[in-house]
C-alpha cells in the first residue's frame, strides 16, 4: 500500500501527501513540473514514469520546442492514454535548474491552484519534480515549506475572489502533493509544520 497522509483541511480543501507520481495520480487534474533540462543524463523518478506512460512524448515536446520548460510556461494535455490515471495533466515549466530557488516552486504551486480553480476541478495533484531533475535533497529541503504557504495563500485568494462576486465558488476539495516514497516521512513532516505555521499566522 502506498504511503498517504492528510496534512489538514483549509477553506474546505483537504491537503494531502501521497507517494505516487504524475502517471499514478488519480485526480481530475495532475500537475507535473518540468525544467528546461535535467542536471543528470535525463528524466528520473516520477517524471520519467509519466513520460514513459505518454510514450516519450513529454521529452519529445520539449526537444521539439512545443513546450520548452521555461519558467511558468504551461501545457494542458487532456487526451490521455489509459496508462495515466488522471483525467488531465498540466505541465508547468520551471526554467533552468541551476537557478532554481524555493520561490520558483512556490510560484509554480500557486499557479497550479489558480489553474485548478479556473478549470473547476474537484481534485488535483502537484508533482514538484525537483529530485527528478537532478537537484539534491539538501538543496531542496526547504521547498515543502514554501510550496505549502503558497498553496494556502492561493486558496485564500480564490475564495476571496469568489466572495467579491467575480468568480464562482471554488470547487476544489482535494489537493495532493506528490512525494517520493524514499523521502516521504521527512517531507510530510515539513508540510505539516508549514501548514500549522500558516494556519497560526492567519487565525
């Protein structure tokens, strides 16, 4: 059985960590982050699994320039083979891996919340793909805190926009951070701490 943990509920959205990847995420909309290139010889981990499930077409799109992986560039894929569990997949560009910072992952996760809300989905998953790109665990150890705060802030913003009568009430009810099994316990702990910190600041 895969590891899974509910971090908490915010504005009616259950925020969870699950040890799956972009190919296995059983949600309405699955987000996968992708850099312009990898630090190593190619894709690894969950992003490689997603690429394989799509018969290598992710790397082909990047190689051909249809999706370059530039910062916050997006590509929606809504005709998927049965090898992908999600109803749709959206790629989010992360730019150059050598200049990555936790702020970039925070911006990407907030962009994903906005996209999920605007598309009116009930469930979404987000794969940061940092280790898949060859970044080290030490380099990325603070990313969970930044992403959690960004997600909760973005949820607040979407609820506020709806309260002003400028958009329908958000339909998002489940948000999942995709986490590798090898680092699951530590990353889940970081998400929990970040959730509690944001909650305590707002309340």
